[in-house]
């Protein structure tokens, strides 16, 4: 599900037990340094805004940020809110499941609405 679109990027929800968003460039750059410097700065501001909003809204134990694309060689950045109670913590979400988890998190739609508002105020 795409929750935000811009000419240069879009933000997609990764279905998961945790809040997990991915920022994709509209153009299929393979590496971060393939993108124009102005876009890289823009992506960083968006990533930083997502992190700040996740921290404020969800109060996670940790934020994980990753940018790799071995299976999908299209520049994208993962931003994940992690909790001690999630199924994989402290392992990565691609790691070994540590426990069964039933996280009780605030409404995601409310988070997306607030995030859209914050990102739309960023100027480039």
C-alpha cells in the first residue's frame, strides 16, 4: 500500500507486525549514489521525518534503517520501529523468530495521516 507519492519518490507500507515503511525512488536507481545529490538529500529528510514520527507516535525500543537491494536492485530505504516484544527482537526482521508476539500498537491509519502531513511540509 502506497501512503505518499511525490514526483521523485513514494512511501510504501511493508506488511508486518511492526510499523515498517519503505521509501522508493520513482526512477529505478540501483545505488544511492546513482541518484542526484539533491534527491539524496531529499530522501534523507524524508527518512529522518519518518524516524522522528515513528519515535513520537509508537514509542519503540529502537528504529532500524536499512538500504540494501540484493533481491530488488531498485534504491529503497527501510524504516522500521522495533519493540522488545516483537517476534524477532533483537534479531533483524529477516532473522530467526524469537517468540510469538501480539503487539498492541496505536492505529496505523492515524500515523499515516500525521506522517503525510509532516512530509508534505518539507520543502526542496
